[in-house]
């Protein structure tokens, strides 16, 4: 697969998810009426510094917790950008997944997905923080 450019990623669900954060950032910088081009530029510049954390909800001691399955840098995230439900279903099976976006250590936004199928993730080890 040819690598997606950041502006192409902005045109997907990822850009829509991060648009409120980008609007707030631009408003703090004095741009109270950002255009689509302003939002795209605000997305493209920091995108290389962003990462995602993939977790799945699992029952735990009478409650639920989120098991950390993967961490992605922008260039590793493209398959999920193009087909999130297909990617999750094929790789991890069914479940309630949470994808958190970060710029550096700063949390930006989260998106939940719930593909159907057998939970392949149950047999996977949980990733540990570095």
C-alpha cells in the first residue's frame, strides 16, 4: 500500500474526529473563523508527532478495564484509517475497542468501534508502558 499523506488522512474519520481539537487550537491562536484549509494545515503540521493507542474493553473483577493491545505511529495507522472495522475485525476479532489519539503525551480525542466476531484479542498479551 502506498503511504497516505497527512492531508489524505485529514479527509477521513480521523480528521472529523480531531476537528474540534483543531478548532480550539486555532481559536486560541486568534483564528475564530477557521476555514477547511486552516483546519487541514493545523492537522498536517503536527500529524507526524501523533500516535494512537488501541485498547479493548474486557471484564475484570466484576467491572471492566481496558486492555492495551497496540500503539501506532502515523505511518503504522493507515490500514485502520482506511477501514477501521475491517482492520479491527481481521486482526483482533470482535469486541468494544477504543482508539485514543495523542500528540506527544497530550491526549487529543478518542473513538470507539464495536466489530462483531470472535474476540481474537483475548489470547494476546497486554502491551506494557515503556
